[in-house]
């Protein structure tokens, strides 16, 4: 299982391991930039790009 979050400048935080309930928390300072985030569990992956832009 993996949880990740990142910024377009390359700053990112990832938590990955053999968890049974949840991964994370993961953190980045998203002020003034867009944030990309996502996660993986088993064979399912979700990614969101350019979230929370402002």
C-alpha cells in the first residue's frame, strides 16, 4: 500500500509498506502551488494531478 503527495517543484512525501488498513499521513506545503496526490492498494491505483491550485 502506498500514499503519496507532491508538488510540481519535486518536493514530495511518500509512505509505502505492507500495511493492512492505511498508509500515511503524507504532507507537503501546498501554499501557492498545485498539488499532485495518489495511492496504491493491491492492483488499484488512483492519481490526481494539479489539485488545489490557487
